[in-house]
């Protein structure tokens, strides 16, 4: 299966997309592939990044146990047939 939307690379990111990538690197330590694809719609990406940070980062308000969050990620990936 091929991607229909290509992700925006660091070199191509300008304006709000660049700001979002920088914020993602600061909050999460990297820019996920999904954010690179969503960056075609910067307002949606900005909302999504805030949501992910609030759910995953204790400094941004996450109150769930880290092990439980990691288990949820692994289970979701397994159910969806993710290979990596």
C-alpha cells in the first residue's frame, strides 16, 4: 500500500508547519510521521500536537501511568497490523 499524502520533510517545512515541527521536537523529542502528513493542514496539526502532548507528557498534564500508555500504544499497533 502506498501513501496518498507525502509527509512534509524538515527542509520543506515553513511557516506554521516549521513551528509545529519545532514544538513537536521540544515536547516529544521528535516529529512523528503522522504529524508530517497532517502538516498539510497546519491548524489540525496544531490541535493534534496539543492533544498528544496532553495525553503522553506528564509536564503537559498527562496523569496516566507511563506503562499503561505504552501498553495502549503497543496493543493499538498490534490490532492495526503495524510492523514497526
